[in-house]
């Protein structure tokens, strides 16, 4: 990999302080290496991770921060050794752009769990010491291993959220065999991740129930997303009626919430997977032990599974519900996402607005 810069200016929007306010920014990316793909970015999804690192919520932001790790675009150049892509291909880049490629997890194509640490798409330190910058930018240079082929018949705007929100729920659903037709699934939290869990659940042939604290989401859950049932989780009678009725639960709620009321809804040997990020997880051991239940967590997914997920979405007509906005709207989009005022993923139209 070359650490040498390129003369091509990369246009971007970046945060330069803990205020998180984004503004126009220019920089240069590394020169195209033999194994690299040069991608003209057309779209980038807006993820809560963009808020975390633009506002230094983990205390490790490396300013200026160019956020964005749900990237879709078109190949403009390829390195001399690239095998999987050609100029003109539609491709995606997700939450990481490098890994050691030699550990147990990399060898199993689970690079996101790399023993030496995956290099995140933005605010990460790459092997050449440079700080990675994400998809709120005009182009990106990435090793071909960490790029994904997007079928030409699948819209690039729809593809972008698959690279984080989509794979974050698809990976644990597959791991826990939540693809068995006729089984029952409950989804907690109807945001960017939760709405994808509903869509995958229906595609897998599951009976899907949405559990939400907000009764106002009932119509969209049933009519827009196609859930089979909607239950207000603060209604004790409704919740009691669901005791031991679900094979699976996907918990995509990031706000703090109790776990015991939800775990009681699992059948014996049921599985609950946590993909949201509450500040703590507390539950009675009895709910786990006496019900022979499983609770687990998951981040995104490896390169093999991510490509499988993209192909599955294209083959089955699964599209995230998105609101496409120009780059000038990025700051408002982040604020609206914090306030849960989006159905269900913002996607920035980089190609037509970043000039």
C-alpha cells in the first residue's frame, strides 16, 4: 500500500471541533495502490456513529473528522492487481477499510473482529499512520478486499444503508438461524436498524411483531414495513399476553430500557440479540437460566457475509426506507436523527450536491 498522496483534491464536509458542526473541507487521499479501488462516491448513509465521532463522545476523535461509513459509488480506477472489480462497477464500502488479514478472524472473513483491530472507515489509524476519512466526501481509495459489488439493478441510494444498518442486523439473524419460515420474531426499536430487522424477518418468512414505546408508530410498522403485529411495550396487559411467544428478539433500541420484560417474551430456548447500544444491560439471571435462553451482541459483519447480504437484498427486493438529502443538509440530518425524526435512514446525495 502506498502512503504517498495524490494530486486529486477530495471534497468533503468535516467536523473540526467537539461541536460536531460540519463544514466544507478539502484534502488529498493516498495514491492508488496495486490492490486498491478508487471509488467516486455517489451516496453516503447517515449513521449514529457519525454523531459519536464528530462530537467526540468517546474522547478519541481525531479532527478534522470526515464521517460516513455507509458508502456507495462507482469504480473510477483500479490498481494493477485488482481482480474483483472493474471501472464502472457499482460498489459499496462499510464500517472498516483494513485489517491484519492474517489472524483467525480475518482468515474466516470476519475482518470486523480482527485480533489486531479493524481499521475503521473514518477516524481510524491506517497501517501507514494516516487518519481515515469517510464517505461525506467525493471519492475514496480502498483495498479491494473491503469493497462490495452492488448489482447494477439495485439503487445506489438504497445500497448505502445496507453497509452498516443492514449488515448489523443481518449478521446476528443468520448466526442465530433467524431465517426459519414460520418462526416468530419480535423487533424492539423501529429506527435505522430495527426497520431493517423487520424487512429481513418478513423476507425470511417469519411472523414479525414490532415492540415500541410509541403507539404512533403502529400504522407505519404494519402498513409501511409489513409487520404482522404491533404492541405498545409499556402496556403491561399487551406484554403479558405475549409471554413465552417469540423464538427470536432483535433489540435495536439504543436508549436505556429494561430487559426482563422483553426476555420474558422468549420461548424456552429462545434467542435475543442486542444490536443497539444502551449504557448498561441488566436482567435477572432467572430469565436466562430458567428459560434456557440466549442473549448475545453483534456489530456489523465480515466481508463474505456483507456481500451475501447485499446479494440477498437485491434478489429479494429488500430496500431500506430512506430520505435522500443534499450534503448542505447534513447538520440538520444529524440533529433530526438524534431526535429520531427520520423514517428510517438519511442518505446524502454526494454526487449531486458535493461540488
